[in-house]
C-alpha cells in the first residue's frame, strides 16, 4: 500500500513540475514582446 502511495505522489509531483515548466515557458513567450506567438488578435486594434 505504501509503495502505491509513493508512486502516486511521484506521478503527481512530476505532472506539477511539468505544468509549472509549461506555465513558465508561456509567460516567457508572452513577455518577450514578439507578437508572432499571439494566439488571439487584440480586440481593440480595429473597432468600427
């Protein structure tokens, strides 16, 4: 039972590190100032 709990905690920790790294990467891309990576266009550019 303890072995299963340890493995479960290890898997959850791995996914937490993976999500944190992905979030850091996305934050870095958004701060780089390069708009080539922008997914959605700015809504306030052309308001008619």
